[in-house]
């Protein structure tokens, strides 16, 4: 019985670190689409040319249909100079994510990008 309790406690402790969501606010500064259909977001806090999805083929867990909508939403956010909120399913904080994304060309999906919201 003690072994079962100990094993359950270990499982709960190890999976709780993966259940965290980082919610990060930034300003939309641009959106790009390349000749391969890859959509990239540009933001004030996360840097430029960060791959999010692809309008031609499914990239990771984001479908092409969803990607087309995300591109349209981000384009509207850029034109309105809106604040956007990004949700990531990760153990890293927004500050840690910003450092990762500012220093390299990394897809948002690498850190569990879930969705974003446009607000003013």
C-alpha cells in the first residue's frame, strides 16, 4: 500500500510541472507568410519571424483552416496595433520564453502554443 501511495505521489508531482500555462501579453508588430505557406508572427516582446502554422499543409497540431483564420486575425491585430495575449502550455515563464524567441528562430509550437487573443 505504501508503494502505491508513493508511486501515485511521484506521478502527480512529475505531471504537475507539465500542466502549467504561461499567458504572455505583447504587441502585434507584423505578420508574414512565405512562399511555402508558413505564417510567422512578429511581436514586440518575442521578436520577428516566429513560425506559427502553415496555410498549405498542417504544421504540428494546427490545421490549415485554423492557420488561415489565425493569419487573418493577426493581420487585423497588426493593422490596429493591438495587444495580443499568447497562451503556451509549458513550464517556462513568459520572460524565459521571450529570451528563447528573441535569440533564435523557433516555432511557437515548440513550447506548446495554444491560442492567442486580440485586445486593445
